[in-house]
């Protein structure tokens, strides 16, 4: 076993010496993704700044003046009343003053409200540059909310004048209170908010699994292909150690790096996806009672590790048939990607809602199990995760056996696939 650890340390040292590899596996997900999420948060905070509103008031009644007064007294709103004879002039003046929104009050605004008719207010979101559009969207939404509040207030006054003792009960006879039941526990959070949080998790984990599988597979394939390309594989196989140790050490070294990459991507994606909930839901998984316990974390990490082992074993088998690193990369992508891609189906579908044939077909693919296991872990349901780990262990042992058998034969030196190349005459 000491020979195995010598070879395993050699593989890990080779990986850690490659600064570009460490940068892509650890630095990028741990630094770049949180920075991108922070940039989104900063953009959202900037968009929530003061909304500059230009108002063109073509109405001479009291309700036009009331609307301007409400806008001026609203927080984070700066109001400028522009002098214009028509909408086109008002737009030109708003552009000159660099306003975010233009509100146009029509001439019959007060008259219609006093006649108990519906009055219309025109709102123009002003885009001066093609950027994210976040500030314009937030500004328009803020003014729309203010107008809705004013509309509700005027409606209550009108209903009260008609003799209603409780105007709110007339305007809103039915009030809906939305709560959620999670794991048999009532949570005072609407199902829409819970769904948005779950969707963010459903998008994060498949991306992490896909990146993890593809990156580790490319690493393993490159390690074997470079040995063949540099003619060092023959020397490695002549060492007085069992070939199974050589296989195990390469898989172990790459698996450790893959597990580090998986953890880094999960942490990075967690901060990245959390930024999208800033200022919207304000609810975390812990508040919903969806937490990863130490037991759940251990089972999930084991499922991820076994998935990496399977991907590495398949990649090493495929890499044996490649002539160089470039062809190994192409072969691995052609084999691994179709197996990992179905995991993206779980972004939008519930596996329990699929037909039995489709459900068991997805469960037969090892790369879908970490996605499903993570959801079970959040819900505190560990029995399906245990069955998943057992299945992944069986598949991992089978692929490891196939890899070890291939390395024990001379096919590892002679096997080749002419990937798109013509034989020379």
C-alpha cells in the first residue's frame, strides 16, 4: 500500500504544481462567482437609489396637483415639473434633465375622477443607454407602486362618501393569506417565495455537478493521454508495482482535486445565487427549515465523491483509445457529456412526476444522483440517499474493475481510435 501512496502523492503534486489548473478549479469559483454576485447586488442597490421623475401636468384640477404632491412626499423620489405643450416636448425636456421616468397627467384627469370614471396616467421609462435596464425597471416599478397607493386611497374616499362604513371591505372583500407547509411544518412564507428559492437551488446543483464531472473527466483523460503522448506510460507500467496501484493513484489524485473543485463551485454558486434573492425574498433555506445536517452533508459528500470516481474511471477508459491530449479531450466530451447532460432535465422537472420508464432511466445515470440526493438531504429524508450511495458504490466498483482490467492488459499501449484521421497509404 505504501507504493500506492507514493504514486498518489506524485499525482497530487503534479496537479498542485499546475497553477493554471488550480486557478480554474479553486480561484475562479471561489472568487469570480461571488464577485459577480456582489456586482449584481451593487447594481440592484444602485437601481434602488433616488428615482428622478419628470412630471408633465396637463390637468388644471385638484387631483393632478395631489398626484404631484404624493410623488414629492414619497421616499427616494425626486420630482421635477416640466413645462410642455405636448408629450413630445415633455419627453425632450425629460431627456435634457436626465430623468429616469416621465409621468404625464392628461387634461381630463381630475374631471374623470370627479365624475367617477377611470382616469389614465401615462408613464414613460427613459432609457438613455443600453445597459442592464435594472435602474429603469426599478424606477418604473416604484412610480407604479406609488400610483397604485394613490388609486387605492382615492377609491377608499369615494366608497366612504357613498356611505360605506368599511371602504376596504368593499374594495377588497376577499383577502388571501399564503403560507407553506414544509416537512409537515407550517412556515409563514408564501408558496411563490418558497418556489423561487427552490428554483435557485434546482439551477445551482445541476450546474455544479455538470462542471464537476466535465472538469474532472478532462483532468483524468489528459493525465493518461499525456503519458501516452510523451511516451512515459511504458516506463510507468514497468515499475515494480501492481498496475491497479497506478490506476488507483491516478483516480485518487484526480478525485481529490475534483472534490475540492466541487466544494469550491458549490460555495461560489451559493454566494452567486444568493445575490439574486437580495431585496426580493429575504428568506433563507434555514428560515424554511431546509438545512443540511452533518449526517446529510456526509452522505451528500460521499455521493459526490463516488460520482467523481465513476466519471474518472470512464474518462480513463476512454483516454486509453486516444492518441494525444487533444483527441482524448474530444473523446471524453463525446462520451461523458451525453451522460451528464440529462441532469439538466431536473432543473425544470420533478423526477417523481415522470413516467416510471423516464424516472428509472434517469436514475440509471449516476450523474443525476447528486442532484436528487441534495434535495433529499435538504428535506431530511436520508433513506433514499443511502440507496443512492449503495447504487453509486456498485457502479463505481464496476467501472474501477473495468479500468483496472484494461490497464492490466497490453491494450493500454496498442488501443487507438483514429478520431477523424485518414490512414496514410
